[in-house]
């Protein structure tokens, strides 16, 4: 990977991937554009609230934004655990929908 190995780099990657301007993302995340620019250049460490707001603004997983590809293995394990419990699909979807609220 190498390229997007910092929070800021992943933020830029996600923003460009969605074709969004710094201004649009800043507004969506409830901050001013210069503040967003500092996060993108890794000048400032984001708080958890900021990470969530920025992840939402660029439609990516907050864990990925924070940790990068390292989070992928954990996601796979969760999938395996879930399948072993045999949760009926409608219930699983309802749980997933509840999780989205937060």
C-alpha cells in the first residue's frame, strides 16, 4: 500500500475518490476548510468525534480512516463469528440498521 499510510493521506484519498472539494467535506463535517486542510496534511491529530464526522463526510468507515487497511482482518473475523451464530437475516439486518444510527 504505502501511499495512504497516514490519517491525512487516507482522508485525501477518500475525498478525491468521491470527487469532493475540501470545502464540501469541511462543511459536511462541521468545520472550516483550513481546519480540514490541517487534518489532511497531518498537522493536527483528530479527536474521535472529528474522525467520525470526517468519515461520515466522505462516506468511509471511521476505523479505516484511523487505522487504514489493518482494520480489514478484524472485519473478516467478525463475519466469521456472525455466521457461526446463524442469526436469521432479517434480525441481522435490523441489528446492522441499529448500529448505523450511532
